[in-house]
């Protein structure tokens, strides 16, 4: 709940929702792909973003499908983050920039990339 109420901007509530949704789903499954899918659904519902809106959803959407079949790599994560660079922001503060948002990575996408890179690192150490 601290993420939802204490972190500024949209990322706190979005990440907080993701973790809460995974925690709820963990009562029924331990499958990482299913847990991440629940997190993604929560992020989409709370933020109202869709793929190609230049948000963290763009990274989550691409990465979750790879994590679901255990084929996720750091290169996949990097490519998902980089894909936001050429998009026009349709959600969040960057949307106020319109076409000027092209050429810049989405901050939520970048932070999501860090999250998934850490997840891969943790998974490899198990």
C-alpha cells in the first residue's frame, strides 16, 4: 500500500496495483507467467493504457508473454523498452508533448525494464 499512497506520479499506484494483483493471484497459482498477467491486467485497469500508448504497458505486454513461456531474455527486455522511443505518447505527462515525445524513452517503460532485468537476475540465481 505504501507504493500506492507514497510514491509520486503515476508509477507508485501502478506498481502498487501490480504487486497487489500478484499477491491476490498467488493464492491460486505460483506460475510466474500467470502472476505477471494479473499484474498487467491491474496496471491496464488502473491506468487505462493500452499497447502503443508509450507507457509501461508496452514493456509489460511484450515481456509477460515471453515470461509466460520462459523464453524471456535481457535482449527482449531492452527491445521492449527501446520500442517506446519511436512512439507518440498518448497517456501520462508525456502525452502533453504529443509528437515531441518521439525520440525519448518512456520513463515507466525504463523503470519496468529495470524491474524485469532484476527479475531475470533473481530467477537465474535460484
